């Protein structure tokens, strides 16, 4: 007879004198052990992924700082180049570079404003939450046999619980 659940070889026959209760007990012990091990594995994988993500973010930040320095030095180089090539006053050459960055910033602001105006808000959330409040107040009855939440990615009507199987 196996003293410890899950300690025997998989598929190996065990003692025939075991009762149904002992077999069920072993099965539930094995299942709970399996669940604990799966959770432990998930935690270890999540931790490893978090470490990799943290390192990646740090590398992106370092690249951002270096790119920022690059843009500053490029701006100085372009300003000095305009001063040298076109014989502009120094303040005029750097003024041209500054105006260029101002135009780039204005373009980003305009794109951001357009994107903000396109937003739809929380239309589905408002609809489903108002419907839920009405159901809780008893103003409407929930549909029988239907799911109350529409999947966000399909945009289709709720499916009945018969087809969910």
C-alpha cells in the first residue's frame, strides 16, 4: 500500500485492499498537490517575467536619455552649421532650430487633440452598469439563458448559455 499520496509510480498497481474512501482521499490529495505546484510554477514564471520586464524598462530609459542627449547635440550642430554655411547671426541660426522644434511640438499637440476628440468614453460600461442597476432595482428582468456581458472584441449580441458549452 502507498503511504503517501502520489508517492507511487504513475500507473503502478497499488494494494487491492484499499477502500473507495482511501482512493478518493488519495485523488483529492494528489489534485491539491498538483494545484499547489501549478501555483508555485506560475509565481516563479511571473517573477522571472517581472525581472525581464524591469530590465527592459531600464534599458529603454537609458536609451531615452542617450537619445535626448543626441537630439540636444544635433540641435547645437545644426545651429552652428546654419551659422557657418549661411552666415546667419548665431541667434538667428539657433532661432531657426528652436522654431523647428516648436513646429514639431505643435504637430504632436494637434495629433493628440484629434485623438482625444475621437475617443468614445466608456459607452459599453455605462450601458451595462445602468442595465445592472435597473436589474438590481427590479425595474427590468435579466434575460433568461443569456449572458449579460457582451464580449468586448466581437461587438456581437450576447450568446445564449446553450451555445457556450
